[in-house]
């Protein structure tokens, strides 16, 4: 079973990636002729991505609520994971 703090770090990474994807989709949509077929396709994709962000944020909040209070941040957890992965490759 994964630790809540590791779940939280993974969910945070995924949330940030989804936000970047949303920005990309919205930027692409802005370059399309208004109300063109492609514009509407992208608008649907933007809506779907926004929903993913909303539900992902909810999941991240739940993981945060399940995690024990700590002195480490999500970035610290990721740094620990990176260090452990690097050590595993060397060992």
C-alpha cells in the first residue's frame, strides 16, 4: 500500500501536468476561427481537461487529509524519491 504522502506527491504532479495541458489546449483554441469545427473540438477538450483538474484537485485534497502531519513538503517527498531512485540505479 502506498503512503499518503507519496500519493499526494503523485497527484500534485499530475495536477500540474493537467494544468499545463489545459493551458496548451486553450492557447490552441484561441488561434482557431471562432465557432469553427476545430474550435468546438478544442472547446470540448478544454471542458474535459478542466473536469480532470477539478476531480484531481479533490483527490489530492483527500490524500492530504489522509496524510499524517509532517515537517516535509511535497517537493521534499519528491526529492527523497529521486534520491532513492538514483541510489537504486547505482546499487
